[in-house]
C-alpha cells in the first residue's frame, strides 16, 4: 500500500497514519516528526528547520524533497508507505511523482481528511506529544492514563511550540495557500478519496480503511 494522508494541520493524519502503517505493515513517513527529531538532536537540518516550524511556515521544498527522497530509497519503504505531511506544495507533489517513477512504482490512494476549523483549533491546542516515542495524545479527546506521562513508553509529554494559538492560525493559512491546491492535483489523477476526519478515532480509522480498500 502506498498512500498519502492529506489534510489541514490537526486533522488527525498522524494519529491515523500510525494505525494504518501498523495495520498494513508499511512505514509511516511523517515529515513533521522527522523534523522534530532533527531539532531535538540539534542537527544542521534541525537548526535550519526550527525557525520555519516555530513561525508556522513551510520548510523549503528542496530540503523536504531531499529528505523524503532519501527515506523512500531505504529498504523499509520497499513494502509500501503512508506519507503523512508530505507533499505539501505542488513542487513537492511533482518531485514525488518523479521519485516514484524512477523507482517504477505508483501511488494507490490519496486520503483527504475533511474537518471544521473550530475542531482543528481545539485539537491542536489540546494536543500533547510523547518526548520518547512521539505518540500523540489530547488532554480531552485521548488523555493518557496518568497525566503528562506516555502510556506506551512512560516518557514525559510536552506541548508542541507550534501549537500556540497564533501559530495555529498561521499554519491554517499556509495550508489554504500552499497545500489545498494538491486536492485538485490528486483529484485530477483520479487518486483522491475524501473522508470525514471528525468523530471518534476508531470511526475515522474505519473510514480510512474503506477509502483505501477500493485501491487494493
Ligand atoms: P506536521 O507535524 O506535519 O504538522 P501538521 O501537518 O501541521 O499536522 P499535525 O501534526 O499538526 O496534525 P495531524 O493531522 O497529524 O493531527 P494529529 O494526528 O496530531 O508539521 C509541522 C511543521 O513541520 C510544519 O508546520 C512545517 O513547518 C514543517 N513541515 C512538515 N512537513 C513539511 C513539508 N512536507 N514541507 C514543508 N514543511 C514541512 O491530531 C491532532 C490532535 O487531535 C492530537 O492531539 C490527537 O490526539 C487529536 N485527535 C486525532 N484524531 C482525533 C479524533 N478523531 N477525535 C478527537 N481528537 C483527535
């Protein structure tokens, strides 16, 4: 299965990508997680990316295309992947087409998560992330058993710096300007399946499975 999860920030792409990748035994390629790991490790990539991320802006295309190209070239990606957070611009989508063509493979499906802005803002401002394994929680919708502590690995939870209200508004604007055009791009390729990202996590997962089943 080779799938893209597309949708605004906070739509639940990461939550569902983690589950879907486990179900299909493929890799989850989450560019936001990769960048946050680079920031935490203090690498050159992390240093470059941090100022864009903190401002709610996109990291330059050339950096992202290089990063994803390298990841897609790894043997783990050979069995399939869920792309979560990439592509985010038309230039990234065109580069992905080229990368896949070079490898003689094609996308099976692009799943678009539809969700209201009010729900997005609530999801992002209440989100908490595990420092150790990157798992997502929400203070109201999916709290950990013990406040501030990851159920999976026991590490501490933190709030992302780009989940502050003003940055969230900026990120939503950037989505509309730079990423929304991908909806028509993939609709034109006959790959787009739209689902509702609202409702309980299990219900959204069922919708993801139905949307991708048709591609099998
Ligand atoms: P990234 O980390 O990719 O952020 P995003 O796309 O803005 O998406 P989010 O992680 O905010 O949301 P999500 O849709 O994954 O939702 P989640 O599952 O967490 O990117 C961060 C930054 O990195 C970008 O701003 C940019 O600077 C840079 N970047 C990354 N990729 C790039 C690229 N390709 N090009 C350029 N720059 C790039 O869910 C959100 C919350 O809701 C969680 O708390 C979760 O528990 C909760 N939740 C999930 N599902 C439900 C549900 N069904 N009901 C109730 N709550 C739910």
